[in-house]
C-alpha cells in the first residue's frame, strides 16, 4: 500500500492524476518482472492514443528526413493507434487500460491486438528516444551500467548495431532491463517487444530502434547499416537515463 500511495503522489505531481488510480493495479502487474516494480510516471504509462510529436518533422535532419518522419508518425504510427483502439473496443478491454498492461497479458488477445498494441507502444517510445541536438552518449548511472554490462560504450554501440542490422525482415532493436535489473540488448520481430508475455525477450524497454523499412527507406534505401550508424546522433540519452533511473 505504501508503494501505491507513493505512485499516486508522484503521478499527481507529474500532471497525470486523471485515470492513474484505475491504471495502477494493471501497471504494477505488468511491471512485476522487475525486482523493483514501483515506477515513476509519466515515463511508464502509455495510453491507447497517439501523443503529439515533441519536435517538428524536420528536426532530426539530416539523420531522418522530414518526409519520412511525417509519413511515419501520421500514417504508420497513427494507424497502429487507431487499430489498437478498435481492437480494444471489439475485445471489451476497459477504457483507460494502459498499453503496458495489455502487453503483459497479450497472449489472451487477438493477433490484431498484439500487432497494433505493440506497434503503438513501440512507436510512442521510439519518438521519445530521439531528439534534435542530442548528446553523443549517456552519463551518470546509465553510462556506468552500460560500461559495467558491456565493458565500454563503444562495445554497447557495436552490439546494439549488430542486433539492429541482423534482424531479418521487419522488427526492432532494444536496450532493456531484465528481471535482475541487468541491461541487455536484443531484437524482436514485427511489432513485438520485451513487455509481451509471448516474447522470448522479456524486460523493461529503455531504448528502441525501428528497423522496419518504412522508418528509413526514403533516405537510405537498402542501407540499413547507414541508418543505424547515423541514428545514434539523435538518441535522446537524457530520456533514456531518466527511464533507467526511475526503474533502478
């Protein structure tokens, strides 16, 4: 109960008091994979509606061009959000259920729910993992954890890049925290993610990279490796650090 009171108090301070009480049980259940399950909003609650992009479509140029960003956000990602809401209505999921809660029990739902719930969650996280004029690497506790887990930041980048470019077909690359609070790197196919109970890769996503062709093809064509290399220039390490510190 003390953890729940702390959660609600923090939520109100973060401007997300509306609906927090109804989402709290599901959030705690969906994060039960972590040894320290208490979390700090607004970093970990994703509603089934698309958030406005926090920067202009051209803000990430020349790494990601404006046309790709506009199509990606307004067409592809918006479609996942709409289809998710349709699936939730068809399958009688209560209004206000967080996407994190859905992911934790996605095996109980349809393929449509899995594909579009994952697609919506993954994209909402992806946008926040990028920003213009980003720093070259994290600092503080996150950098220390990366260096401890992967020997160096350079080794981490190499392993993450490998996960991204060797994912056959469409999918995502992840930096995530496992049940032992250790950092791990992996990739998942299609719109799957580490929150899903059906995924062999399980944990709390911290950083994600979209390697579906629609994320890069207009600029990079078949050169996925160039896309991944350049993408590190726009990683929002400040956001990833806050996410890591809130879960640690």
